[in-house]
C-alpha cells in the first residue's frame, strides 16, 4: 500500500487528544489557585505547561510521526547514549540543578529540563531495537509429514529471541542506568524503566527463566534499597498505616488526598471548586492532581479518566499485536507499559493502595519535560499504527 494512503489509528489518536485536552483543562483548574499562591499569577503554571511542554511536544510528536520507523531502529543506540550523557550532566556544577536534595534537572538560564524523561523513551527504543535484531526463526515442529493430498506440508516456524548472549548485556545496560538514577537519587524512575524493560524483554519471546530471574532480582534489589534508606522505609511504613503514623508529617499528603477524594462523592464538587488545592493538599499540580480531579468531578469523573487510560493501553496493545515487525511491536508494548505503570502508580498512591513515589500522572501532571517526551512517544505510536494500517 502506498505510504500516502496510510492513515494513523484514528481511535488511538482520539484517545490521545482527549487525554491532552483533559490535562490542559485540569491543570487550568488547579493553576488558577496554586499559581496565585506561589507567584500571584493564576495562569503561571498553565502558561508554562503550554509554552514549554505542549508546544515543543507537538513539534516532537510530528517529528516522531514523520521519521521512518527503520531510522528510529537504526539510530536508537545513539539516542540512548545521548540521553545517558544528558542524565550524567545533572551532576556537573553550573549545569545540573538540585531541588529538594535531588539532582535531576539540567538548567539553562531560567529553563530546566529533566533528562530522565527522555531516557524512558530512548531506553524503550533501544531495547526494542536490540532484542528485535536478535530474533531467529526456529521450526515449531520437527516432523513435517505429508498432507491428505500427498503433498509435503510446509513446516511451521516461530520467531524467538536467542537465549545466549542477551541476558548479561541487558543487565549491563540496566546497571549503568541504575547507577546514574540512584545517584540522583530517583528510585521511582528507575522502577518505571526497570519494569518496562522486563516487560519488553519477556515480550520478545526470550527464555522464561530470564524473566523470572530479572523479576526476582528486581524485587530483591528494591527491598534492599528501601531497607537501607530511612526516608524510603518511612514512606513504606506510612503507607501501611497513614492515619496513625505521623499524620501531620509523612502521612499528611495521603491523608489529605483521601479527604479530597472522599469529598468528591459521586458527582464531585464542581470543576474549579476543589478546597484541597488551596494550600491544603501538597503538590496539587503534580503528584496529587488525581485527588483534585476526584474531588472536583467525583467518582464518575475519576472513573472516566481511568477508563480513558485503560482504552489507551488496550488500543496500543492491539496495535502491537497487529504490527508487522518485531521492533514496532516491542516499541508499542514498551510505550503502553511505561504510560500504564506511571498512571497506575500515581492514581494508586492517591487511593492509598500503593506507597507515595512522586511519579507524575501522564498527560495530566504539571511538568514540561514529561509532557514533551510523552507527546513525542505518541507521535512514534501513531507512526507505527500508520505503517500497519490497511487501505
């Protein structure tokens, strides 16, 4: 089929557009109060999100849509290396910016960029490319036999990823990323990248014991990192009993989030009418924005947002199944995993079914770097869907 006659997945595009629209709408609601408190400007956070997240994000989304998929596969190692160098720059004095004791931003004048957001996408592209290059065809059955007509039957073939020489290199890449992220420190981003990587690795038809080893090793490493870092252990203990353990300290955010969600009831208090966002709930524009949404739009509005994320994941997985090449398939699976993990962890933390991690809600939370890279990933997804469309 001629490339000019191919079209992107219209349903997926509609879901993405709806998430972007809701993100701007909800941020406008929160920014109207939080912006006045911080800077005396009700449009401060909204204007920054549009100028430094949405507008450049649309540019990168168009670029991701237009660049041929084989070129993304070819240059994925360079993209990953470039993002790793950018992550390393956060430790360079005069370039890196430290906020709240964490070195996670590169500052250029009054502008800042969080390179770990780029690392999430480039790691997916690199892992998908690297694993797809190591696929071989093997016979599904050894005996071909003959059919009823007497003609020799063709063998059934299956694509698998070679088990040798893939596990250690994969662990080496994750090891380098782990060192850089734990030095910041940024355990939550490392968790998102690690889980996403394991899902891609498993989806590439690698030996099952590799996935079991990676999953078990990841859980063990997480336990050690939590046990030997006081503030992480405190978060876990607070999560287990937020109402009685330091309710005005470490347990305050989750307590107020639950109050806000409960106040919303079935239909909510009305868009823009949240009480919690007026200096009561910490981080209402980023980590806690889902609690504000649930308060203003109630159970119905919050459920619709959850269903929209589920629809995005379903449509992306469907795209992966229909993809004609393994790189496109693994890339779609990786992006679906990344977005769904972040959404589930963010909303789960506000509902007190997961510990607080500081992970933003994709498309919705304030953060120019996050929105810009997320939109770039959406462009790549639509590019993949275009290649697998039918006239």
